[in-house]
């Protein structure tokens, strides 16, 4: 029976029918809502099926459980962000301009992938990483590449003298990433405050500072 | 039986014996470790008992389940932070000085209450607030008082002209609080980087900015 449903799922996926993809999408949307509300660990397959208006057994025709749904929803979004950060880092711009584009790019990505990226950010990946699969290792490596790109941008600014502060690039990068990541608790792209305004406010604060005293 | 254990617990608590308090503390420490690893929702009473080296039934003599442990560990720490933020806000200092003391105070509080405050920060309180108890409402109100104190500090700086930036005080305050809160993912007071250094690095970045261009 289990083998039977897996091979039916595999066949349906390979066939790639429009209706099948629509249902998969509906399950992802339902699962994202449940993950946001209860957290990944506490969410059950029943919760997800109920939210999607399906019975639990039918969901197996589309996904082999919540882990597969989670991976499917966040994988591409995370990869997009890493490629964005790396291409900004490698671009021909001043460090301050890169930092600003990075922060804008992150909020635009949060909005575009809403709420999938927030589901990912809200979960402590060290908790989900106990399984040491190929997937979890690729996520750890993507996270590291993202962090490294931000650290490199800040380090370049310190090296070329356009940034001047006492802390090291890693701590500053953590602060900037933190400021953006925590928005999973309050940012909602359907609300009044759009991502561009948030990104501009945060960029101005970390790049130019709040205080008007001359440096 | 249940009534019996509750009244025995109540009596032991009122008696306030040293051994009894030691055991309660050991359970809190064990629970904090389990909450950090698995998250509050997924943590079970069995996990906590096992970590504390006790059997599940005995833990009821000290705590009536994980909710009570959670509340006990975070309540005082959260209240401390609110009083700190409000007293800094009300003090006689420039806004930039207040902001710096607030960020320092937060990291020192994280270290002092480690890992209890991080357990609290890591949990999305909107998730834990479904029960609408007196406790949950007091936590919502404490969170709001904390946010309000930070917003007021930033607003004062914008009003007296010592801060100059386009974003409003609420967004800036959220950015600063986010930068500190996200440290629950990486800050460990037993490690090399101490709270004072982190706070100084973050304060310099948001108050003075990274860029050296004159404003």
C-alpha cells in the first residue's frame, strides 16, 4: 500500500498535470499557514490535510508527509536568496550600495515568497538538521554562503575605508541579517508598510546611523 | 490523586525548603535545554523529566507541567527587561545614550538569564497566547510596554533633532529590537564574544552608522 501510493505519486509528478500541480500548491499554502501558526514540529499531517480541505490519505498522493512539503516550499526561495547575495557581493558597486541592495533584495524576496521564507526563517534550522540528509546539509551550506556574502560586503567596506567602526565584519553582518530575519514575526506584505520602505529605513539606520553628530 | 499531588506541591512550595527549591531549579534548567532544542510545542513532560534525571510522576511534585515551568522561568526575566527599558527611557540622558544603554542592558540581561530569556524570545508568543489567561495577557502587555519604551527613546531623538532619518520611530525601534532578539539563535554567554562587545558593535552601527560620509 505504501509502496503503491509512492509509485502513483511519482507517476503523477512525472506526468506533471495542471490539476495535480494545483493541488500540490494548495497543500503547500495550507501547510505554510499551519507551520506559521503551530511551528513545524507541532504541525501534524492531519492539521495540514484539514486546512487544505482534504482527507489525510489523499494528501499522500501529492506529498510524502510534512517534511517533503517543507523542503519543497523553502528550497527554491533559499537558493534564490543566496544567488542574489552572491551576485550583489560580486557586483561593481560601493559597499554601502551593495548593503542597501542586499537589504532591499531580502525584503522583496520575503514578500515574493511569502510566507514560505518566513516559515523557513522561523524554524531553528539546527533543530531540523538532526537528520543529516543531503537536503539538510545543502541548507547548512546555503546558509553559510549567504552569511559569507554579507560578511564579505561589510569587510570590503572596512578594508576600503568607506565603513569605519570598531566591531568586526562578522558581528556587523549578523546584526544586519538579524534585523531582517526577525521580520518573520511582524512583516506582512499585504499590510500598509511595504518591503521597500522597511528596507530603506533599515539601510539608512545601519549605513548612515541615527545620530547627526559628525564623525 | 491529581488533587493530592497539587496540594502536596502547594504545601511544599509554601514551606519553601532548600532541597525543594534546588529540585525546582534543576527542572527549570532541564526544561530550558529541552525547549531550546525542540521548541516549546514539541517538548514533552517526559523529555523534561528524562533530562532532569527524574521520573515523570515525581516532577509533578514540583511543577504542574511544562506550561507552569515555562512561565516560571521567563516571567521575572521579562519583567526585569521592561523595568529596565522604562527606567532608561525616563532617565536624564540624550537619546543616543539611552539607546546605547538599552542595547547593553538587553545583552547583559540575556547573559544573566541565559537561556531562559532566549527560550522566551524563540517562542512566537502569538502562538502561546491562544489561551487568553491572565498570564498570557500580562505578557502581551509587558511586551507592549517594552516596545513603547524603545519607540519613545527613538521618537525623542527625532523630536529633539539629535536623530535624523526618514523612517518613523516605530520601524526604527523594531529594527533595533530585532537585531537584539535574533541573537537567541547564536549568542552564547559562555563563548568568546561577550555581551558588552556585541552591544557596543550594534550600538555603534545603528547610532553612528557604518559609512564615514559626512551627513
